[in-house]
């Protein structure tokens, strides 16, 4: 699988960072040790540092490309390479806040993942997570339909597996870990100048693995097929812009 592209990801830095700002705003107290799981290019880690300037904050990510960007943009912060699908018990009981913004959707087995990351907390610590929950949005459905069509399905030998669960399933997992948790969902209505911007947004996330499997020529045709369907589902507003709706699911859980 190809590495992440931090420059492509940061084309929409403001929109991608806002959920991290909103989640961080719900945190209180004076945490001393914080880890930002799936920190990407460090934008969410910076949000945490701005909110808690006296805390020691570690950004953790699997992608070397993302970590390189994070370190160059935030030389005053600490970043480590970490694979959340592996054993991370060396970090157990070390943090007052375990934070993750738009990372867990890329990982499988959330019923095992959440208890594992919950163990990273000290007693009284807080787990704060945001996960995109956009399965019902047109862009998500269109990518699935086009990639699974007769024209394209043979090009993708490895199908993307989504680890995201339902809100009810997350509720049951969290209730098994603690009696002190809350959940909510926010739909962000991003202003986009056109369909091309939605495609650019997804090039660094949902389209990344598909494009990595295609030649440049096939990739351009694949994008053209997706764009044709997007034109039907995302109508222009009176000023010519497009509303790009993006639902995100949040939860905060405290370790008793």
C-alpha cells in the first residue's frame, strides 16, 4: 500500500482540523501527558498543544510521510512512529488524554482496538475520539459503486475493509469500559467551489488506495467516472458553490 501524502491531505487543512478543535474544546482539566493517535501531519497535535500548553504531547502515526511533515512543521513537539494494529502495551497507563482525530476508520477490529487504547490511560484519564461516519453520503456510495462495477472491479484485487461500527455498537463497547462517557455527531457543511474539490479531498483519503492500484491513465479515467456521478449528486448553489456534507461521530470516555 502506498504511503500517505501529507501535502495532498493539507490542501484542506482548515476543514480537516476543525473537528480536532471541536473535540479538544470538550476536554477539561490540566492533563500532563497526552498522546495523539493517528496524528497525520501534526495539525491535530498542534491544536492540543495550543489548548494545553503545559502538557507533554506526543503525536503518533504509522506513516513516515506524515511524520516527516509533522516534525518539520512542529519542531517543538514530539512524534513517534506507531502501528496501532500491533502491541502498544509499552504505553499502558502513561497518559491523561488519549486523543484520535479521523484515524480509527482505517483500522480493523474496533472491539479490540478501543479496549487496547483505553489501557493507555491513567486512572481518571480521558479517551477522546472522532471518526468519520459518512457511509450514507453520495461520495462514499459513488466510490463503492464505481469501484465494484464490471468495468473496474478486476483492477482492485484488494478490497478496502472498513472498521467503522455503528453508534449503537460503540455505545456498547464504551459501556463495557466505563460508566462515564458521552457520544455525539456533527455534520460539517463544507463550502466547495466545485466537484473537483471533492475529488481532491478524497485523493488523499478514500480514493488513495484505489488510485495506487491504477496506472496514471486508468486513474484519470476512474476519476472521470466518479466525477460524472458526483455532478448528479452535488448540485450547485445559487452562487455556484457546492455543499459538501461530512458527518463525523465523536465520543469521550473517562477511565474510572
